[in-house]
C-alpha cells in the first residue's frame, strides 16, 4: 500500500481536503480535486466541573545533610502548616509522617502541575516558611537549602491508599522516634471566686 499526504484548506467556513500520493501516480480515488468535508461537532462542549482523576502520590522529602530537624513538635507543625498553605493552588494533603530527618506524606497533585513542579513548589514554600518562623535554621543552613536534592515519590491508587496512609502514620514507630512536644500550653483560667 502506498502512503499519501493530506492537506487541509479552509475557505469561507468550508473545509477542503487535497490528497496527494507520495510515491507513484495516479492513486485510485485521488484525483487531486478539492473535496468538501463537513465540520462535525459532537454537540456537547460542556466541561466537567472539577478534577475527576486520581493523582495521589506518596512523597518523601529529606532534610539537607540529613540533619535531625524534626525532633520537636513545633517544627513539625510549622512544616505541616506550610504544606497546607498550598491548598489554595489545588493541592490536597493526606496523612503526614515525620521521622527525625525526613517526612513522608500523601498529596493529590492538581493536573496543571507536573510532579517536578509540585515538588519544587512544596519544597520551596515549606523551606521559606521554616526560615521565616525559625531564623535559627539559617545557622545550620547558611545557603538557604532546607531540603536535600533527594526525593522519593510513588503513585498511590484508590486500592492501596489506606495502606500508604497507614505506612505514613507509622513513621515515628518505624524509626523509633520520640518527638518532644514543645508547643506552648495554655494555662488554666485563674478566675477569683
């Protein structure tokens, strides 16, 4: 069978097709004349309102030089808060699991972002927030790189979503980590009776 090339031309809202055979002449049925083509529409141009796909990913970020930065609850809470601030861009977060020098978490990445862009957004925003709230981290990271270049991510489907969540939640026990709860406590009301 011989191949052919089709050229499309639109004149006054009418679409024409001109077909040429690439090797040998003539090609049966290809006379070189303009043939009318109809513009076909399915009739339904309505977009689906919302993202209906599943793009849950289990990610792991490691601190630069594997420093143990997540020993205190206040650092963990700040990092989680920084991640949740990116929900305004369409990210959805599942469970978080912190070991001393890395974090595992589940994230549903919006379709407009690639995995690489999402990773850059997550790492840069959380690092910026950590340095903003805890300026002492600048002593440990003078160049401003809170996260290392290492990353790990894997797709998480609906079937194994609960297994991944359980794995992420189990990180402190898995790594035998004791987190110090140093959050500020509220004092009981001392009202005079």
